[in-house]
C-alpha cells in the first residue's frame, strides 16, 4: 500500500476517535455541570411607605413596606437624622427608637440589604419626619360638636368600616342610629332596633357593637346586650346580625346567638367588642357582678373554666360544628374543647385571650403597633389601666389595682400583671378606657394614652411607654365637667367623647 494512503487513513482514524472521545491524547469529554451562576450585583428595591410615629416623649416607632430582591432580603439599616452610620439593623419592617429627647424633631430613612454572597444595599428611602411630644401631660380641652343632634342613652360612637361619611351611635335602650359626619347635621337614621329583646335598666342594655372589618362586603356585625330569659334572670348575650341593604341597616330578624352568659350578680357586664388588627373578634366580659363578695374559692376573674372576667378572642371566618366561630391557634387554651353556649366548660375555655378582670369598660388597639389598652373598673378602692397581652392575668380578685384584697382568689398559676396606671377613690370611681392619640390637632398629645373617669369627669393622658405602675391624681388630669361614657377615634386619629350628662358629643382639642 502506498505510504501516503496509509498516513491519510491513520489521520482520518485519529480524527474519528477524537470526535468520539476515544484514543490516547484525545480531548476530555464535555462536562455535564452548568457553569457557575453570575454573582448577584443588583441592589434590592427601595423600602417604601416609611412612617414614623411618636410612641411617647422619648420613643418613636418607625415602619415601612418590605423591599424585594432576587436573592432575598437579609435586613434593613435604619438611619436617623441623615447620619451615615445606621442606628441599627433589623430583620423586620418595624423598629422602635428609644432614649430620645422630648419636643424634638427626628427623621428616619431605611436601606434594604439583600442576602447575596456579597450583600447589595439599596439606596435610602424617602425620609419620614416626626416630632416627639413634651414629657409631661398635654394640656387638653373639649369642644361640643354635632350640636344639632341630641342622643338618648348613648354610650358608644364608632365608624362603619370603609365609610368616612357617617358616625354610628350605640344606645343603651336597644337602638343603633347613624348620622352624617357634617357639622350642621340635625337628623339621625335607624341602623338597628332590638329594643324588644334588650333589658334596659341601670347598667343593663345594649352594650357594644362591632362591624366586621370587611363590612358591608361581609355583611356581619356583632352586638352585646343584656336579656331577661325569665323574670329576674339576666344573661349577657353576644349575637351576630347581618345587613340586607348594603350596610345601611342591620336586620333585627337575622340574629344568631354566639354566647349567652348568666350574670350572677346583675352587673359588671362588660360588653365591649372590637375586631383587632389581626382580623379576630375580641370581646370584653365582666365578672358577672358577684366577685366582690368573699364567697367562692377564686372568683370568676381567676376561674378559667368560664368566660366571665375575661377578654375573649375568636375567629369568625370559620365554624366549629354548629358554633359560628373557631379558635385561633395561639389562644392560651386553644387545644381544649369549646366552652358551652352559656360560657362554662369542664376545662380551661379556649376562647380566653386574657383574664383577671372585674369589668373591662372600653378598650382599644393602638392604631400604631396594635397594643391593646384597657380600662378595668374597680370595686371600692382603685381604678386601673392595663396593657393587655395574650395569656396575661391581671389580678382581679386577688388585687384591685396594686392593692391586695382580702377576697379568696385561689392560687393563680400564672404571674399577676400590674396595671400601667391606677387612681385611688375618691379621685374617681369608674374608669373609662380611651385611645393612644395619633391625630394632628394636639401635637403635645401624640403618642399618649387618653382615659377618663365617668363619675367625676377627669381626663388623663399618660406616655404610651409608662412603666407600671403610675398613680395619677386630680392634679395630673383635667376636670372636664362631663360624664364620659366612652371615647371614639376618627380616621385621622382625632378623639371624641360621648357625654351622658348632656347627651352630646365632644371633641378633644388643645387646652
């Protein structure tokens, strides 16, 4: 064979072997592993909706909407007053800045940090600016509003969700009425009339109303009222009503009973209802009026196998059998079977959120941060204000305020939490819980909790970060000359008072 032909054949064979990955000295087979990803060099989006709200004269709550990034967000840097050094880095979208100075303006910006191997940082957010209030109580006064209407047995004023055009008034006689939010309004219209089933005398009557947060899309509202099941036998009834006309009225024939609890002493009903920022329904129930006596081993406030003397929390977005609610998974006794329709059970009731109350009369959630503030009416010695937390035991009837009683109260299995504030009789005789102020009309009041006494008309305001327990006196408050039944808050954070003495509504203004 020709030498050139042999050489060409060998070369061709070598090329073929190389192409097939064989033969000595051939190229290695291609790798099946993908190339390493490119490094993340893109900064996160800028945190938006940054707000700053004074919580007290020395603290500010900063909050914002979360940023986004393909690698995820590892944290947020919080900057104060244009400094290049962050005050802190947090993993959440809120931060409470403390140790500040009263009556001082502060500004805050936020930068997001992603979770890339080499972290990327966003540009700074738009600044949020707020001024801390003064250190002492704010000077306040009241001004009558909506003078063209006169109310009857009114004790609560509230908004319908998503409706800034009208107010709703709850009347103890079993009527709910509404009126337009205009200064010259002169008429009211009927929302609900259940006077045919409400016991209206002394402390009894229609006591509370809460619209579902999605009302009227969700047509439900909840009320608390006293009902006489037989002569002299009074129960506190919690019921659900619905609207059939897009929220203009509630249909009295639509009633569905949720609870019906006996009131053994005929007073201390409680009856205030609110939906919390978590979308759950909270109910404040008094001790039934018989805990002031020395009989019994503990008193209803300390007995967790009944619903008296408690704050309840239920989820009305679902059902449990025939019951029109279910139990939130983190309630203190959530694993137990539901208590009975009459508010008693063989085990700790899973509806309970907190306990140890005598008569929680008006309470609210801080619109900034969600803290639950409550006024608990005392017996013969003291009135108290509480910050309520899940699973908290607030002491009645072992304690009235910070005063230990001589009443039997069993052996509490959880620590007894002291009130944030209290006052001693005869400074006042019946506390009315209010709101933490976040309006604009009274700058010195921003971040302070406002409450009052029904009997003597004193109105107090204390710092939201007050350490337990502050004793307030008449010199700390303002004598309004009113008999406040409750406070109300509009969508701008301004506060109003329902006055029983004049059957009128007053607005809180700077003093």
